[in-house]
C-alpha cells in the first residue's frame, strides 16, 4: 500500500489548484459581461431619449419594460407597426446597442378563472 505523506498531499493539491485557477482565469478573459439597463428606471422618457442615454453612458443594451408609462409595447409608438419597429432597430444599430430583453407584465387571472370555474366568474370577475 502506498502511503501519501502530508507534504506530498499538499504539493499535489497545490499544483492541481494552480492548474484549476489558471484555466478558470483564462476562460474568464474570453467573456465580458454587457452592461444594460431597464426602462423601468426611466418611465417617462421617450424612446429616443432612452437610446441616446444608453449610448452616451456606454451601455451595451436596453431591456424594454415599457415606454412613457405604457407597459403594452404594441401601444408604444416605436413598436406600433413594422415601419416603426424597423426604425427603432436602426436607432439601436446606429448607436451599437442591443435589445437584451423585451420584458412584459402579464395578467393571467382571467385565464385562471377560465380554467377554474367559480362563483367569481358568474359575478363577472373573470
């Protein structure tokens, strides 16, 4: 049976940990996280102001969660029709920005009432 001394164990594990950290640090250099912000923080800004702010402050992307207090993006001018969507994408491209997320707020209570019939549906709540 091969007995491993404490000194041999420490030499071996120190070497293995060094290799593990070396590999991890080189892998980290390959990925640079992108800096983005959400429009929830600027609820009154028009789309053009949002894009300009992101570019001027070196952001890489924008999470759209509503524009000018409208949470339904289809009702927001930049996303209301194909031409406006194309124009919005062009504005982002021109400033080297990306949409990182199109967030939405969903109201699914009505859906639950349809699945689970109850007296609330009869009263017009669903």
